[in-house]
């Protein structure tokens, strides 16, 4: 009550100082309003900046993995499972980290597969540069379409498991780790210490060993070279690619030409 009375008295018209007080009150109210307006402008300017910054962080996408090339592909017997082989290229003592393959384009004439990842310094230079197999699946068979990489102007060689014997269904042969500088290869350990090597690569010219005989490999014509004391090998061409199968006897043993032909006939060809 005392506060209300005091305010009532302070605003009376008969107070000789009331005009001056009114001016002070008006000035104080004006300053308060001015601070409120200025503060509102300041806040209105600061708040969008903070929202904009938050929005930029929230919508920022992670950097895409750099695209790299792959230098060979193998099409599985189902004609929809594709294995591409990626490497760090000709860079010495480098290796790939978390490489991934994906299909970026499919048309009636071609399929494009991109490989992304990082190239880093290898922890072991003696094993650096090895190709990494990456698998992609097609929604429909590859058929006669061309397989391409998006990082190379020319399509890498594409091989087919259908051109090779189905050794996975033959329990006598067990695969082991294999490495070849060009094309693709796979080694197998066989019965009685024998060894078999399948390989595929681009057809190259040059002098070849003397042909011992020819043999029908599915719908292809194969040429046989070799000898009983070393190894027998059969090669057959598919377009600009050459496939081969090499059979070695166990150490210290020999394998006759007749035995080699019998082994070829026992293999399952698709």
C-alpha cells in the first residue's frame, strides 16, 4: 500500500517537480525500449547465424571415396555374380583400404562397375600391390554385354568360369592361394601329390612350344603341349583371351600323355 500511495502522490499534477520527473521517466522508458529493440535486432541477427551453422553441419555429406581402376573380372557360372580385381596400380609399396565395388550403370549393351577406396602406405612392402577381389551381383545375367570400369578408357579383360573346368564340384582337387602378374590364375592340389593350375589372360604373340596334339574343350579346340617328365598343358582361345590348364605330376613322378588325356576327360566342363 505504501508503494502504491507513493506512486499516486508522485504522479500528482500539483507536484512542482512532476514535469521534470515525467521527462526523466519518459527518457528512462525510451532508453529501455531502445535497449530492447537493439537487443532484439542483435538476437535476431545472431540466431539465424547459429541456425545456419547448425544446418550446414547437419546436411554436410561425408566425402566420397576416390575412384580407382580394376584390371580384370571373372564372371561366375550363374552369369550374375561378378568378381572384379582392384589394385593400387603401379604405385610401389601401396595397398588398398576398405575398397568397395558397385554397379553404376546398366544398359542393353554394357555394365559399368566402379571401385572406390583409399590407397595408403603398405605395412609390408613384400606383399603390397596384390589384387583385391570384390564381388558385385547383377539383377539379370550379363549375357553378351560388355563389362567396363568407370576409371579406365578401355574395358579390362573379362573371363568366364564357364570356359574352365568345374573343379569346385570335384572333391579330388582343393584350391590354394595363387598369384599371377597378368590375367587370373588358380592352383589346386590333387591326388597323389599332383598339382593343377588354371589360368586366363589376353592372347599374346610370340614363339610357343611345339604342339603335341589337339583336343576338344567344350565347344573350343585346344592345343596340348608339354612332356611326361615336366607337365602337360592345354590352351584354348575365346575371342582375344586365352585359357589354359596345366597338370604336373607329383615330385619325382611322370605323367604319360595318355594319363593326361584321361584326366582331361574326367573333368566336368560346362
